[in-house]
C-alpha cells in the first residue's frame, strides 16, 4: 500500500523526487493507501509472562501515540504461528514488520520472503541467529548475556563469606530462545569467579509461572541441599516460591532466589524478602520501536543494534521504588 502511494507521488512529481535525490523509500515517512499512516505488522511471542503483557501494552500504546496502524498477532509461543503471521503481513503489503522471535533459529526463509517483497523487518526484544544481517534493519532489545552476568556477579559477592559449596539450581527460559541461551551464558561466566558456586541442576520453565513451579518441585525432590535458585525471569521465580513454600521452606532465606525482569509481581516479592535480587529487563520498547520504524520507512539509516537501558534491584531498592513502577 505504501509503495503504490509512493509511486503515485513519484509519477506526479518526478522532478521533486529527483531534485531531492530521493529513491524509493526515501523522503517523507508517507503511509499506505494514500494517507500518511504507516502500517506495521507486529508478530508477538505470546502472553507467557508479566513481562510479555507489559511489552504488548507498550507496543500497542506507542503505536496509538505515534499514529501507526498496528496489526497485531499473538503466536502463543509457537514459531510456526509467528511465521504464519509474518507471511500474512507480507500478503497485506504492510509498510514494516516487527517481531520478537520466540527462538533464535529457523527464520531465514520467511525473512527472505519479506526482503523480496521489499518490506523492512525490525527485530524487537529477542534476536535471530541468522548470519545474513541484511534480513532485518535493526535489533532493539536488552543485552541478555549482560543480564545473566549481573545476576552471577551479585551471587559471587553475596557468597563471599560462604565456606561450603553453594548449590545452585537454574530454571531456564524458553528452550532455544536468545534470552535463555544468553542469560545462561552470562551467569555461568560470572560464577566462574568462585569455585564454591556450583550449578547442580538446570531445566527450562518456559518463562511461565507454572513452568517455574513444576521445575522447582522436581528440583526439590531430586536435590537434598539447594541454596540458590537462578530463574531466567520473575514468573519462573514466583512459581519456584510456591514450590519452596509448599515444601515447608522459606524462600529468600532457606533458599535464595535471583530473577530477571523486575515486573510488579517480582518486585513485590523482592520487597517482601521472598526474592533476593532482580536484574531489570525493560519491556517498554514501544516508543523506540515506532521511532525506528518511521526512520526505516523514511529511508533514514538506523543503528544495527539498539540496546535498552536497564538496572538492578536489591530488596531495599525494591521497597523504595515499588509504588512508582509503571508495570
Ligand atoms: C526478555 C523477554 C523474556 C522475559 C520473559 O527480553 O524475551 O520473555 O524475560 C519473557 O519474562 O517471557
């Protein structure tokens, strides 16, 4: 739709376009079907966690504010559904496609189809492992290796006085996803600093609360002496808390818990002492996404990688900021 209106404009004012040296896609961020609205096809992972819900709201609210016509799909954490949604956006000739790849691999074919259709793609939140960097314009999201490292660095400091082995169980995120792979890598790298720190079990909880609870129940059954849980997101950590309490132990004391995200429920548990440390992962990507989309459609250059800013929270810090947290 955008391209037809551009061609119409080009035909009517070849001189102007030539004068400004514009090429297809350059010039104003005109929209589709003749009006100046941009149409974005957004293929969301699912609704698996508090983080995802906040991320969806951020994208939808920012699209409204930016005057972007948003077509939105929820893939229920299935790659085939995201691929179907992207193909449907190609058919609809949207101006730009944005998505958070549920897993890192298996995207080249559909991204090549978007490229052939001359529809730019923006990766948001999670990355793909494609070697062909021309398949997408930019990747906006957190540095997950850094997030895992921050979690591990805190544990190294917190365990300084320990004399015995510190037994860690790890509840991983969705198997094959960039955050699960990278958080695992960053955490393992950081805890190498102290040989007392040992990961005795590691399993995926699929970033959900029920997954975290089931995995923690199994860990408690199979490991007599667990000192720490490293959960790849708050929801898994909250599920682990349920399992720990059901086993008659005190979360945050008998078994320490470190998570990543810093959504409201996680920060509440942190302020109540049931979680010991949270590494923030911001879901508020909507405004930056809409800004990048407008630039891409206007033919402006954008950075290949935009890393979101984020921090960390102790129990004390959570008490101070909880009331003002936006999500
Ligand atoms: C991270 C995001 C992860 C969150 C989870 O950017 O992809 O997926 O950490 C969410 O809560 O399910």
